């Protein structure tokens, strides 16, 4: 390539190529490189008189983020903002780069885990004579998740508010867990999972309305909602229903007393046991 360049033109062209090698981020066509480079120094026209040879040098690297302008003793660097990568654009679109949103999302996962990992499901199965099935597991999980959603909305129900964002994150985490468990149960027939999840989703939406109405009313209203959904209208022992109403009221009181820090920032939710054990 040197045979085509003479004197000062060789120095200028070499500086341009070295700059391309150092600062390349994305490919430019030869015509774009010529246009941008000669705009800075018309003498590069002569340096670029052989397009084939110079384009080979350009294609061996990625394009420049900065182009030096040579004008005697002064040298000016014109910089362009670095282009954002795919993951950074994705994180910005999802608001994952927002520290506040990221903390709330993590807190929502911890809150759901406090249900899935800390609730004594066997205690519910045994005391209420409920079968140990996926549907029963979901009914117990659904009840506790609803209580978390009520508390989350106290942090702000408006659009883009912390409470509403946490509510959505808790529900999203729950469905991810439900879908994973369901697929494990029917590994031989995964196509049957989707319609079942769709049915549970519709029931879940209706349950939220029923439980909301119950908690805002008296114990009779709450008992009616629990009898219809949790017990599926089949509860012969009304002491069981009375205990569950008391249990829900206690849990809601506990959540109401949990401040914002211990709920939304660093969750430390301690669920009240279904059966009070002596000495505890």
C-alpha cells in the first residue's frame, strides 16, 4: 500500500488506519470512511486514491469511534458516543438498570419464596384433611400470594408506583413457579400444561376479587369467600373455617405492621403458624 502514498500523505493515512485499529466498534463501508475522513483533512483524498488497497485495511478491523483532524501542529479528536450493546438496550427497555426497580424485583422474588419455601403445606394438608395434590398446593399458595399483593398495593397502586410494580413481579414469579412445577408433573405430556395454566389464571383473577371483597367486609364475608374457593364449598367442620378466617386476619395484621423497609427493601416476612404450638 505504501507505493501509492508519498510524503505527508503516508503519515496521515497511517494515523487514520491506526486510529481505526484502536477504536473500532462497527464496520463502515469504504465510501463512508472516505467521506468522514476527507471531511477532516482533504489531503486524505490522495491517500485514498487506491480504493481496493485501502478498503482491505479498513475491513481488517472495526470502524473508528474517533477521527483525528491534522492541521499543522494542532490535533482535534471528534468523538462519537459509543453504541449501546444488545443487553444494555434490553435492560434499559425492561427498566432493569434502574436500581430501585431492580431491588423491588428482587424483593418480590424473596417475598414469593417466603410462601413457597416457608409455609408448612403439610400442616394445611393434615389439619384440613386436604389431599396432597398440585391443585391443593396452588390453593394454599394462592391464598398467601393474595395477602402479599394486598400489602404490596399499600406501597402505591398507581401506574409505575412501587406497590403496583411489586404486585406484578410477585404474580409473574408465582406463574413461573407454577408452570415449572406443572411441567415436572406431566413431563410425558407437556402440551397439556398450557390449557391448565390458563384455567388456573382465570380462577386466580376471580379469586382475587372474592378475597378482596371478603377482607374488606366482616368475618362472614371473608368466611364465605374462603368456603367457596379454598374449601371448594365442601367444609363440614365449621371450626376449620373459623380457624382459617382467624389465620388470614392474623397474617394481614402482621403484614400491615411490616414497614416499607422490611417488606419492599429487605423482606423479613414471618408468617404466623396455622396452629399455635405451646411454648412458641
